[in-house]
C-alpha cells in the first residue's frame, strides 16, 4: 500500500494502486463524494465512498473540518476538475467536527472574520496558499545566504540599545506591577532590574550582525523584531521578522548588487516551487481588483509584478535626481500627490516611490544618497556633508521594500553623528569599538520578511501574511 500526501497522489499516473491517505474534509456531498485536503497542496482529492455499505453513524460524522483516514484504489476520475480519485474501501473518523459550530464553512469569509479565527484560517485556500509561499520564501532566504557563504547569526531579542533611534520599543522588566524601586529623584531604578539596566525587545539585529561581519566577513540575521507603534494600518505589525545581511569590505555599490541579486533569487525560487499557489493567488487578486474603482486598479497582475521584478534590471537613481523628477512630474504639478514635493530634503512617501517605479522608470528602482537628517546615525556621511550612503529598493504596488546603507566606519565621524542625534556613547561602546579595532568599509540592508511575503502573495493587509498578527489591542492566540 502506498502512503503519499495529496500533492504526490495528484501528480501520480499510477492508477489502480492501493493508497492510504489522512486529511481533513473540505466538503461532503450526496453522502458519497469527499473533498479531502491534507495541507500539502491547494488542491483537494476526491474520495468516493460506497454509501450503501457504509455505516450510517460514520456517514453522519463525515462533516466539514473532520479528520479522516481513507484507504482505497486510485482510479481515473469520471468527473470534471480532477484526473484521479480514490475509490474508498475503508474510512476511519480520526477527529470529529461539529458542523453547527465549525467556523470555517465552505463559503466565502471576510479576512476580518478569519483574523478572529487565526488558529483555523490556514485551513482556507487563501491562507494555506499564503503560508506555503511564506514557508518556501523563508527556506529560499536561508538557501541564498548559505550558498553565498554567509554565516547565520542569532542576534539578541532582548537588548539595551535602540538601533533605529526611534524610541518606540517594548520594555522588558522583571519588576512586579507598581512595585518598581525608584531612585532619589523618583525615576525607576533599573540597576535593580533583572539585567541591571533598562532593556527592551529589539527593533533590529543589525548592530549585532555588524560585529559578526567584522570578524567573519559575511553574516546575516533572520529573526523576530518589535515596534511599539500604535499604528493600525495595513502595513504595520508590532511583531515581525527581519532579514539583515552585513558584509565587510563592501561599499554601497556592492550593497545594491547584493540586494538586487538576493531579491531576484528568492522570488525566482518561489516562482519555480509554488506554481499552483501563486496561480490561485494571482486569480484571487485579479478578482479583488475588479471590485475597485478603475483609477485604483493595478495595471499588473500578481504574476506580472513578480516577473517585473525578476526580469528587469533595477534602475539606480540618486535621491537628488528623484526629487527633481517628482517635483516636475504631472501629478505634483497638478497637486494630485497627497504629499506635494516642493523642495530637496522631503521624506518620500509610498505614492512618490510608486510613481518612480510604475510610471516614470517602469522597473524596480534603487534610490541612494539620501539627506543625512532623515536617515539613521550609522549611515556613512558623504563628502558633501549633507547626504549619506543610504539606499532604498522600491517595488511596484508597495514602494520601499528594502532599506540599507554603507555603514559609517570612521570612529570620529560616528561619534559626532551620535552626539548630534543625542545617542549615548556609553550605551553603544561596543559598537564604537568596531571602529577602533580594525575598522573597514562595510555595508548591509534590512528587509521586512512580511513585506516580502505580502508582495509575493498579493495580499492587501500585512496581518494576513503572518500566522498570528500582533497589533495594537491584539495579542490573541
């Protein structure tokens, strides 16, 4: 007897073999036809039972959501929509599902409803497809870096530093509620806390990854990060995963090469290994776009967007050139931008980034050399004294997907930048040490993994591409 999953059986041309299969009932109709799915593929396999010779009690237990084990003969299907089906000789109910209570009925559910049932939503076609793509993307990330001699480093989740300088962090403490000791001036005395200092959940593993790059040459971290932003948008999560490579002896040009090659590689990997899921998600997005006003519809399907990325060279444009293009663009002159571009130094919004990608250059874009005052302290200052060696990779539909930079390797310059931004040198003494002992040019970037999954699957809300979203007022499951 052959034990295979649904995906393997549906690809099989070995009919008349006996098979054994376990999965969950998607639908059961006419007391005869079971649509069975085990999560290995988007597609169900039809299992045909002999209802006249099946116990009536068993028939009543074959309901949507029930777990069953079937044995039977694989035969050519007589119906439409599948090439093979299983003629069931034996069925066993492994786990019942009450049809009056089971939330995931075979009908269309809103994404809001499914978020409230996140523990079950992956049983739907959309979310099973999204999560399989997420899994393949995650593997492709590690595969790319391992094949290119990067060293995987697990950077701390609990940290005493704020890599971004944003201050929007979740505090970690061992103090009991309302019992924190205080100093003479009435402030919380963190010297008596578990770690002997104020600590938080990390917003980035970049600074720690730099320490490994400056010893091993190439390093990357891929782990959870946290932002205590009270932001209820389709683009924000309080807990998300970050991909952050760091490379010694690599300048900004090399960093841009790395980002482009990496993104193309992982998306190509998914295009090869998730054909069925991407085809389903492409169709889903096309139907969703039809419900939007004409002016808001995307000009490209999901698969076209993915091919747009992997088949085009990324255009490299300085921030200064981009500002000139935007300032003189028709949408800006006709005041169609929500945030008009009037002068150099403006922080670009998604609408500006998408215009550059989708309308002006019609290819992915890498912007570089941003104004220093809108970027982080660790980015290398250019000789003009007003821009830094920063870069952002811009995609269709979403705008920025990657942010990176050549890091400031000069000790004196970095100290001055930290002072100007009121960053305590004592908190980052170890980071400054990298500039004292064998400093060298080095670069890296950060890519929010959920943003990549969102782009690859075409999902409109970032909460729908992570298994259990953490957002303001929501830490369920």
